[in-house]
C-alpha cells in the first residue's frame, strides 16, 4: 500500500499576474520524496475535501515543494486565499 501524506497549511497565491494558488509542502516531506523527483516534480494523486486529481509536487525554488490548487478544486471546496486547508496525497507512478 502506498503511503498517504497529509499536509495542512494556508492557501497562498504567487505574487504575479496569473499566479498559482497553492499549499506549501513541509520541508521534511519534500526531503523524504526527493529521490522520486523527476526534474523537480513528484507525480501525486491529491485529495482535498470532495476533490481528487492527478498533479505533481512542484518546486518552490527554495528546496521545498507545493501543490497547486486549480479553480475547480477551489470552487468545489469553497476555499480562498488565506484559508487553512488539509489535503492528502499519494505518490503515483509516472
């Protein structure tokens, strides 16, 4: 069985036009999964509330990673910038 990771954090927005909404992944999780990264990405299946989607952990540029939250996920779960969210994910094969 594949390990399930759970992350709780504030939904943030990158400070630029068209910036992504995201939740940062703790450094200890990023470090644990570093060996699975392909060009900085780790393929995952994410779950937040009623939503499940295939995505990747994406690099922040400081050695940590984040999970992007698209408009469909944000709308289905009524979340906005600054809201605390808990999401879970499992690594998926590439």
